[in-house]
C-alpha cells in the first residue's frame, strides 16, 4: 500500500489535475516529488493498480498506482535528510 508515502519520480509521468471540479492532463517531470493521499482501495475493492490521489506542487493530481510503482522511488525520512 502506497497511501501516506512520498515518492520521487525517475521519469516524466502523466496525471489528471483536479481544480474546482475541472480536470486537465498534466505531465509531472522527472525528479518531481509527490505525496500519496489515498490508495486505489478507497472503495473497498481492488487493492492494486488503481487510481491514487497525490499532492504535487500544492495540486491534487490523480495518477495510476502502477505508474508510481514503476517510475517512483520511495523517499523516507532518512533519505530526505541526506
């Protein structure tokens, strides 16, 4: 489960930006840092490869969990301080 974790993206990745009920496709550049707010299991169903909501540059963005797992490296408290 990736909920509550922070990741740094190794490659550009697309997401859907959510602002005032309006959506737009955004490209998160490589080296972007995201904080995962909610996992793909929000409705109590499939645990893997669903949509997750993240914070990126103070924006809420919907992304595929599979993209984060394939293109992201988890940042923990120790590596963030290094």
